[in-house]
C-alpha cells in the first residue's frame, strides 16, 4: 500500500495556477510534518514547502509568496496551491515527511509543466 499518493498536476501556462494534493497514510500523516518536494530534469530533488513540527510553514525562496502549503487533518491530505507559475517551476512534485531524519517511501510524484 502506497504511503503517499500525489495528484493534481498538469500543463499550465505561465502565470496560471495549479493545486496539488497528497493523500498520505494515517501512520505517516499523523506523526510527521509533511512537505512538498520537486525535482526538475538534471537537478537534485529540493524541498519547496513544508510544515514544521510546531505547525508553522517554511518555503523555498524561489516559491515564497506564490505557493501555499495546507492540510486537511481529517483527510490525511496535504495540498500545495501554486499561483503565478513560472516555467522554472516545471518539475515532478512529490510529497513526503519533512524536517525529520528519514523519509517515507516516495510516491510516483506528479508532473507539473509550465509553458511560456
């Protein structure tokens, strides 16, 4: 059984918006801060948005003011609202735990492609 399943990506014009969803298993979601990562072709995976253990949020400088992470504790789901998208946001997006010394099994990720 997959521990995280991402959805909601797609193809969007620069300046547009997308919302990603991540359904996580309860055992992962309830005890770990969650975050969104992305990996662009030829680049390392990077953390773009995450909750901290005290419930606050952190964002990579490249997405501050454009992306918003949120969660639904009843649905064990984490969201990433992405606005004012840029071509450099093109990547495969993943969700996983954040700020701890381990990862859950990675999901397949979801492709986001932004064209100008």
